[in-house]
């Protein structure tokens, strides 16, 4: 149904044309609610045969206000995890917010495990919270995501949805070191690390021992970088690959990493953009 102002009064008299009748004199709106959007509320394909002039005006000036999910999430759950980490299974609390809630059908809310392909709970009222059994722990041992979805029906019997995803990433390490290559312990001892989806990005380095190689260590499966340029002047950095090393993270996942470093030792702090 179209949006209806709270105190709308429509007075209708006369026809569309002839005599003193017409839309201007025969159809009078009285409401304190402002028009909710720009004119043009009649959607393409709408049939107006049989509607009064007032009804047509009402649909133009106060069109249907489609509901939507403005938020949907799992309580106390990070959306960024390292490979091997888990989303704890069992009963979890989902929360959501909606707009134009009066145009949502009662009892039409459901929550789905979109990745698993099954409906977790249905026939919910739009009360903004539900405790849901999501089943077993969700664990990914390589980069990827797991997605849940909330669905509802508007009063036009149309479905609207919103997704919530948790994503798993590999850890990238970088920092200065004096040796020509690094073992697992030395990689983990580098001064910086971050969960990333690729090696692309900006890396800052601070010389510690007077003369250091600058290392960037990332999963070998990502392949070789395209270029390395100085953050300040755009000049290319001379980089070399120094082999690979197997690294087991805190969650027991072992990954082969590639060692990338400056070809020569550096004596000053630096910043490089990798792509």
C-alpha cells in the first residue's frame, strides 16, 4: 500500500473536467506530513484504470515506502579472522534493524545459512533479535568467507534481504632484518603483521641495526609482485625473492610463504607501495 500520512484528509467532489469540477477544485488534501520524496511515485507498469483522481494523486505524492534491512549482524563476532580460526557454533544471537517497518508482513522474517544452504529459523516477528542455533563451528583453513542471510516479505509480497559475512585471511609479515634469508621464527619476529587478502599495499620500515634488509613475507600462492615504488618519490625499489619458508600459524594451519626483500641493505627508514 502507498505511504499514508498520519492525519490525511481527502475531500473529493466533482469530476475531472467540465464546469467547475476538476482536480484542482474537486480533490483537496489536508495533512501536516510533508511529501516524502520527489514527485513521480507511480511505478512503471502501474494501472490506474478505475482509480479516482484523488487515488492517483495519492500514489504520486505518497508512493509506497519499501522496507529494507538497514543492519544485520551476529553479536560478539568479528567479521575478520585468520585462516584456521573459527566462528563458534551453537546458539548465537543475531540482531537486525529495518526501515519502513509498517510495510513488513508479520511473521515473515527468516534467517538462512546461505553458505550451508539451509533455513535456520523462520516465521519470526520483526523484533530485531533472535537466538539461533547455527550448528557446528565454522572454520576455513584457506582464504574465503561464510555468509548468513536475513529475509522478509513486504506488504506487496516481495522478498527483501541482507547478508552478513565473516571472512578469513592469511597473515602478511614485514619489517627489517639483517640476514640474507629468514626461517619461521625470524618471520614471526618481524616488527609488523596484518591479515590481508593480497600483497598489494603500503609498507613502512624503520632501520633497527644500522643496515637492514626490508622484508615482506606473504603466501607463496599469491605469486610475484608487479612493482615496488617509493611512497614519496615514485622511484622503483630493487627487490629480490629470497626463497620460501613454511609457517604454522596460531591455529595450526601451515602455509608456504614467499620471502621478498630489498636486494641491498638499507640505512634509512623507508616506505614502499607494492602492487
